C-alpha cells in the first residue's frame, strides 16, 4: 500500500489533540444549541428529531462497520483499500436511494406529509459519509489526529453559521436539516483532501472478506446501540407527536452532550491501551480502574449538578418556552449517570476480544429497553424518560456481572471504583439544593451554585484519604497513553 507522508503524533500528543478537539466541538455544539433553542420552537425540533430518528435506523450501516476493522488491522494493502472504498461508496448510495424511496411511505405511516421531504434530503448524508469512510479510516490509522480534528471542526463551524443564518431567516426545521447536510458534506470533502489519496478501481482478489465480516459485527453493534439509545426518540415522536419529542429531545441533548464529551474521547484512548495489556491482568485492572475513575469522576458530578439545577439551566439558558423539558431532564439524569460507568462494558468486551459474547447480551437488553419505552408512553414523554432511567439502573449490575464473567476483572472492583465519585457528587449536589432553599431564584443562581458545587467537590477529593494521588493518576490518562500504545 502506498504510504502517505505525514508527521505522526506520539501517543501523548494524540490524546491531547483528541480531547482538545472534543472540547472545541462541545463549545460549538452548546453555543449553536442555545441559539437555535431561542430561534426555533419545540415542534421544529420535534419534527426534525422524528425524521432523524427514522433515518437513524439506517445509521448502523453508514460506514459498513469498516472504519474500526481497517484501523485495527495490522497491515492493509492498496487493493483492499480501493475495494473497500467502492464498497462504502456503493453502500452510501444504496442507503440514500432507500431513504428517497421510503420517504413518501414514512410520511403516510406517521400521518405527516412534512416528513417525506425531510427524510429524502437527509438521505444524502449517507452518500457523503460513504465517499469519505476509507479516507477517515486511513487518517486515523496513520494517527493523523490533527488533520481529522481540523476537518471536523472546520465543517462544524461552517455548518453552525449556515444553520443560525437559516433559522434567522425563518427556515424553521429546514435549518436543522441544513446543519446535517453542510457538516457531513463539507467534512467528507475536507477529509478526502487531507488524506491525499485517490482510489482506483477495485480488484476481484483483494481479500476483503475478513474485513467485511468484522464490519458486519460492528454494524450489528451499531444497530443495537441505536435501539438502546435512540429508539426512545422514535417512539416518543410516533406516539406522542413532534411537540412532545421536541421537549424530550432537547432534555436528552443537553443532559447527554457533556457526558458524551467525556466518554467519547476517553474511549479512543482506553480501547487500544487495554488491548495491549490483556496479557498482563494486573496492569489491565489498574489501567481500567483509572479509566473508570476518570469517567465517573468527571461524569457523575456533571450529571449531579445538571440534575440539581435543571430548572435554572433550562429556563435561563434555553428560554421559558422549554420549561416543560425540566421534569424530563431530571428523569433522564439517572440514565446519564449510569452511562459514565457502563462505558467500561464496551472497553472490556472489545479489548478482550469478546465481541460475539456481547452481541446477544446487547440484544437482550435492547428488547427490555424498547419494551420499557413503549410502556412509558402511557405517562407521556416524562414516562419514557423514567422508563429509560429505570432500565439503565436495573440492568447495571447484571450487565457488569455478565461482562466480567470469565475474565480477570471483577464487577465489584468497578463498582468500588465508582463509589468515591458518587459520594462526592452527592455531597456537592446537596449544596445546590441548600442554596436554592436559602436564596430566591435570580440571574446569579447558576453561577453561584456552580461555584459552590465545584469548590465542594474539589475539597472532597483533597480531604479524602489518597484522594490527591487517585485524582492525579486518573488525570494522567488525558496527558498520555501507554508507551506501547
């Protein structure tokens, strides 16, 4: 395979680039979300959310599951690379045509003609991502994270500007569609240019069957992940209507957005590091404990603060029109808290090569979760949020037990690691409730509560036995990966 000359980052630099890019992405997303929340109404977000949820059913096949297998493969030939490009391109075109063909039927099924053009246009996202799938795989494989981050952030900035402009000019839900199209289209173009690779025609004997089989497993995971974490939007929109989905979707977005900014970049670091420690049980458990402590040490206090200050956050930041999202926001908080811990499930399964074992367990939890969503609609959008949190909490220990069975990791170790951040977050959360009882709500509610919350949580770690050492060891994951990663 022809190599592309590039200055590669070392392991520590790669981690810093990933986290820095994620931070900027988070800030842009938050800024755009707040702006659009004040320019558009719940029905606009709900209608777009329903269309996006429907088309999200095809999301599992977006890249053919081939990005991770290509990155992880020890060696890949130019013939394989070319063949996989045309496979991804054909798959993207097929998904776009399926969306176009299904759009009128979906509009009739949901009894809303506005959905048809939305879904037809959103299908173009699959075509764009199919053309750039192997380019982004090559860039990540060569550890050119700066190039990837630059492309993604540039596309995000342009898409954000276009979306705000469209919303200001009365384009309503089409402004949200424009965000997806501009971001995906421009990002794909920039990635193709950055990779500096032009594919040639595929060959018959490229030996891509093993990669396609691995991609098939990854697509199954993606489908189960969609049903576990996105089916609620589809069910709320179809059974309760766009307005209810607008409130539900906004609560979901603002609660999980900061959590995803922690889990996503951390996972890119942890996967490969754990994989290289699988033959050293002690080193594996130590690294896993530090990663779990970092995920929960950051994620749990954020969730606790958002739960305690939900009303002030929603009303003061998004606007009074979003006040019905407050009880939904709080009902989703336990689910968000559990996600800071259950991210370790994927780390263990993938790093120890137990993906097939994970598949049927994910299928079982998916059935339970979707059934809970349907039952929850009897109590409205808040009922679905409660059902989501109840299933996440109820399945937490069984999932950890199943994940750790037959490995050198014990599920009690993982829970024990989470105990200290959980206690600290609870104590800090109590300060927000105490301040709300003392002071009447005003414009200083959020900054005052945030300052006291952060100070309390930090003081908890400083006073706790070995707290400083544990904190510094976990934060070291942000600055470095293992020397052999």
